[in-house]
C-alpha cells in the first residue's frame, strides 16, 4: 500500500506531525528521525510494501527505590526517549531485525525454544517474545524491520525493556490488530528476558515502557502484580524531568547492589519469611535488638527504608491523581533522603572517597531547594540522579550540573503519556 518513497513524502510533508506530537516534543526532529528510519530500511531491504512505524519508550523510576525485589511497590513512568522501528510484513516466517550500528538478527519462527548461542543477545529477546506470543495463543509471523534507539544505556532508563516491548508491539499490530493489552505485552517482554536472554529481571521496566505515563505497580503477589495507571498531565506542571549521569565507573559494584536485597531478605528471614513484604514494620521495630545482634545495624535501616518507601509510593500516587505536584515533590525529596540515610545506596561503602551521586544531589539541592525535587535514581552508588526542575531554573540547573559532570551529562526529558504503540 505504502512504498518507501510515498511514505517519505507523507512524513516530510507533515502528515504524521499530529501523531509525532503524541510521543515527542518536536515534530520536526521526529520527522528527520523517521525519514532516517526509511533510509535505513531502504539500505537494508531495498524496498517494502505496507511500511509501518512503531515506538516503545524508555522509563524512569519515580518512587520505590529498591523495593521491587522484596515484593514492594513502585511508581515508574515512560519518557520521551524511545526505540522506534520501520517494519513490513513478510510471508517467509522469518523475523529479520536490523538495529542501527548492530548486526541484524534473523529469527526462524519454526524454532521457538531458547538457543544457547543467543543467550544474552538481542536475538534471544526476539525469539522469546515470539515464543510467548505462540504459547498464549496469539498470532505470529515474519517481518522485516530496522530500528533506532535513543534510550540511554546504563542510565536506568531501560533500553533493553524498550526494545523488548517494541518487538511485542510490532507483533501485536502486524498480526493481532493491536488487540493485546499493554500489560500482557509487558509480561511477554519480561518472560523473554527471564527465560531466553537469561536475566532474572522484575516487571517494573517492561510495564512502564508498555503502559506509558505514570504507573503504580504493587508486586505483593509476585505472580500477578497489581498495575494502576496514575492519571497526571506532566506537561501542565511547569517542570522538566532531568536525569543526570554522573559518569562514574560501575565496575566492582555488583556486591554493593546485591547486598541491599540480601540484607532485606536476611531481616525477613529472622521471622521465617522470604522477603520483607511478608513481614511488617512493627515486626522489625519490636525486634531491633535481636536483628541488630544477628545481622548488624545496616539491615535494620534498609528494612525501615523499605516499609516507608512503600507508604511513599501510595502517597505519591494519590498526590499525582489529585494534581498536587507540590506534594509530589515533597515526597520525592523524602524518598531521596531515605535512600541516602537508610538504604545507603548513594555511595559505596567499599570506596568512600568516590561519591559522585552524593555530589550531584548536593548541587541539586543548592539550585532547587524550596522549588524543585531531587533523588537518587535506580540502583544508585555510581549511576544517575533524578530531578524535577521548574522550567525557569532549567538552564541554571543544567549548566551547574554539567560544569561538574561534563557537557551532555544532564538529560532533559518529559513524561510520555503513550507506551508501546503503532505510530
């Protein structure tokens, strides 16, 4: 129906601008990006019929720092960086996806079991998504696609989850008329990463990327997390979301990350439980002397962070639903302080002289005190921070943080209301 030349004319002429503005801030920038996708498709496949476009966003953690692994609660949100694709159906039962600057993946859909040589590679994600579609009784089929992805790797924005959701979104619209829910697409993406890629991830990343906007997730029932979209028009609040990459070395921090989960679970183990969600704050408060004697003080503090953070998630979701952004910022700051003082994932105890995240938070407080909000983002220790910055302070905030961490370290983002979708 639409060959490459015709589609390029439509995009260049602004026919897609209204759709682009649902997903991106700037239609002109989006036009250039999707015209680039067409060029990549033409370079790889020469031509194609019924060309279609798809997008799946990255995500940011908003509240619930280090709670999901103990069946806690989180709020996450889709952002306006994404994985985008140009695709065309084929009748050869082969999915061929070429991501820009990477070799192409060729997936024969007659083989839908994990392949050892694909483990921890993108091909495993494609095969895993297709396999789960088939297991659940959905339609699958071949297609050719090229993709581009501007979700920043290693920044806590989940570039891998956006790619998984993108693959599921393409199969959903190409072969199932878009009838599969975003929640199901997220669960399929998680399955692919767990069973085919080999990473035992939770569901938060995929859910935020697939559903879009703000989403509250309660992992209390591990087999059936409760998903609640939170209605809030971020564009109306007069703030920008900034993610600051401290550009510090993540090497040798595996034990630091793992200790948070293991210490929380050790506290639960005192009461014969597997995770903190199966215990109560009163259990810990009434037995601090016992826990301290067996485990030390830090596990107690991390447990207290867990319980308080779950409450903050509920309060923050309520504030957003009521349109109370000032209350939301107040809770965000509280979440960050708890992560710093109780959860203690702002710097590594093994390298106390290296505190880039702590420095970024201190600079944020200097600029934003009384006006914005700031907190550690994601895993912590040597990664990124998150800030909600009043637009009138955006230039000052960006220049202040980049004067220390380097040009381009501060990414200015928006909350995207749309998850995985056909464009």
